[in-house]
C-alpha cells in the first residue's frame, strides 16, 4: 500500500521583488513510491492563511496515510478544521485535493479526467477575462479588449470591473458606456460577459442588467455583494440575462443556496472550494438542478490544469474556459503547461494533472513557508 511520507507547503515568487502577499501558494505531497503530487491554493494575499492551515492543522494527520483514501481523509480534516472558517480552510483542502488527484493519476498511469469517468472533449475554447476596467476610460477599455481578441482569438470576452467593493453604484452611466463601446467594437454577434465584481445595489444591478440585455450580453456576473444571497437571487429572477455568481462560495452548500435563490449559472473556483473533488460535486449538483456550471479560474498553472480536467468531464459545458490576464512569468518553472492555441486549450493527456516542473527554474522561484 502506498503511503504519504511528507508534505511540503511553500510559495512561488514569480519575480524577485514579489512580496509574500503577491506570491502563489503550493503544496507537494510525497509518497513512499517516489511519486509527488502538486497542488495549488487560492493566491489571495499570497495564500498565507491556507498555507498555515495546511502546515499546522492538516499535514500531520496525512503522514502515513494511503493517498487513495483522500476523499475520506480530507472530509475528516474539513470537519476537524471547520471552526477555522471557510475560505482559507477550503483553499487548503483544495490544494491538498489537487495534489492527491495528481498522485492518483500517476499511480494508475492515467490523466485525471480518465479517473473522473472520461472526457467529452479533447480541447475547450477560452474566453478572455479582462479586468481593471473600473479604472480605465472608455477608449482604454476598447483598446485592451481589441488587443486581447487579436492575440488570443477567444470564443467570448468578459469585461471585469475590479472596483472598490465598499462603494456601490459608483459610476453606472460610465459602466454602461463602456459596455456599449465594447459591443460596438466587437460587433452584434460576439458573445460578451460583464463582471460587476459585486459593485451594485439591487436597483443599480437591475438598471445595468437591463442595459446589458439591450446590448445582447450573454451573462452578468456577481452584480451585488456575494454575501447577499437573497439579493443575488432577486436580481437573477428579475432579469432575462443570465446572472452568475459563486466565485466566493466556498462550500457545496453555499453553491446550493445560490441555486435555491434563483441563480442559474454558478462559478465556484477549483483552488477555493474543494479542488477537483469539490468541483465534481458541483457538476452533479448543477446537473440535478439544470443549472450552468462555469468555473471561475484565474490561475495559469496547477489550478488551471486541474480545472481543464474537470471541464473535459462535464457533459453540458455551456461556456468557454476562463483565461485571465496572460503572464509569461510562470512559464519557465513548468513543462507541458496548457497554453492557448487559436482560442483553445488542449486537455492534458499525461498521467495525473499533466504538469511537470522545470527543476532548476522551479527551485529558483520557490520560497519556504515558516
């Protein structure tokens, strides 16, 4: 029987000047068979809280255990650590889950999507997720969008606001003007999404949503504060445009609450809630309720590859895969990283999640967590 021998948690600094709060959060799980699994936690604030939880409260319990028991092991840890709260705790579980799936795939010599039941597709289209538009002029928004479309050939574009979440309805007229300008630039038939990043009141969201409907936008993401689930559902039920939410939902039960409120497109993130196991639970939940599952995903390395395996296994995949602002900073540290080609990502086909590290470049960027 294979046993877990050690667990290392650490950060990756993609540039020498990156402070701890701007780094990525990773875990390596080692076994007595010489197999290593690599996982990633949410990088919010450097993933420092998740790394602490993994190191102090989770890793010791996993030493000596069989990695093939990982669903039981992680569910037990979830209940032991429940009083640490959602978010940081579920990010820690996500990283461990991805690493354990990576080990499982390598043990059986199969890509993870085979262990999930097989792939419905060998590649998935991408949508360009373009942020920070709250701080751009109309012309600047259009310029950035046109540049991304020309370079990446996406199947759709989502414009994100990334504004101040403590201020609601700050510039509704300006926001609508930017949405109109992007529609004019890309034409009437190009699929568009609008991510408000929790920027509106219910009334403000309905006003913006009506404008987006007239402009033919496909979805309206997180129009109100994520913690106001009833308000999110009210906006979803009063608009014809698809309202989506769930990037900041950290448990299966929280996703179910959104669905019960009336949200019909949910967007949990693989590095924030439960990893591959958590997303596969969401696949079943959404299939049972006839709801679209379109995972939020902005990390370009381990989380990205793990997410692609899940997307491959979804029968009714209704939207492209998210591709956030591209950066080549991480590429030297990895081999076989899925990168966009003519608007598509190929699903990894080698054992595990399908990503290998470049040892020297990886070690150069690795930073210990203590």
